[in-house]
C-alpha cells in the first residue's frame, strides 16, 4: 500500500468509516499463530480444566487473542484428549479484535501449511481432508466447544460476565501501551476463578501487574491468593 493510500485509509477510519476501520485493524494486528504453539501450555490448561470440572461440574476457558482460531481449537483438542471423550464439560470463549481473522476461524478450514507441525495422530483424529482440495476441515466435536466473539481488549467495557478457569493472553500484551496492559491484566485477574491460571507468551511480561499473579513455570501464572501453588513443570 502506498503512503498516499495509507493516509487516505487512516483518514477514512478517523472519520468513522467502519470498513476503513476494519481494514486498519487487519493491517496492524498480528496474524502469526499456529496449532499447539508452546505445547506445554495446552497440557497444563487441559489438566487444570479437568480438575475444575471435577470440582465445579464445568470448566470455562478463554483465548483472548484467537486470531484465525488455531489457539482455541488447540485448546479444544487438548480438552477432548484429557477428558477422554468428544463432549467434555467445558467451553472455550475465543475473542479477537480482527473480525476478518475471526471469520476465517469460524470456518474451521485450514491449509496444509497450517497443519505442518501437528502430530499425525491429532491430524487423523481431528481433521478430514476436503475432497478435491488441499483444505482440511476440523471435526465438529472440536468446533462446537469454541464460541467466537469480536472484542477489543482496550475497550472500556467487555461483554463478559462469567469467570474462567484458564485464560490464554499470548502474543498480545507486547502490543499494548503500559497503561492498557495493566488495565487488561487487572480485569483478567478479576475474571479468573480463585484458582484460575493465566497463560502469556514466554517472551512477554506482566509489568506492573505482576503483583496480581503468582508466577509458575514457562509463563504460567496463577491468580494471587490462590489456595495452592501454581503448576510447576517437571
């Protein structure tokens, strides 16, 4: 895009053009994602969800920067594997500011390159190849565990009332100004169950919000004041 075209786009967005605003969001948000990035996070999240469901009857998880869906769908696959059946008592909220990315996620269809790092066992169990194409379709059991919603984390109001046992907020904090980062993490802490876990990217940090959480291994944090220590990696 030329500088002149970019200036025109930004001006249109500032004037309230919704299409221009969506295009600006698409340009400035990262779309780099993949299935089971930092695999241990999914192992920990699913195990914690299993314990929460046993204690409270149901588990809730949130992928707060879902992009094109690989992260929340990885969570769904991990839940199915840990619970041992296709209908675990758990739900996943998946949000992102980029509505174009969410539209891709809702389709549950991915190319060969997206599945490149996925183990063969998970590929054969959770995906089916579309006849005559190079696209792979996610199994309905995986898709039905995930609800997608558009959400800007810096908005003053989040349309979220329920609490969560696990929140994934990975590869997004680094893009927020310090004041927004603190506010987002403070609100996430308030939405975590008393024993809830927060997962961030290992390259990120909590900054001044660190006092709200107890650190564990590999960027896994527990809400401060929990009744037992955060998960440690063996």
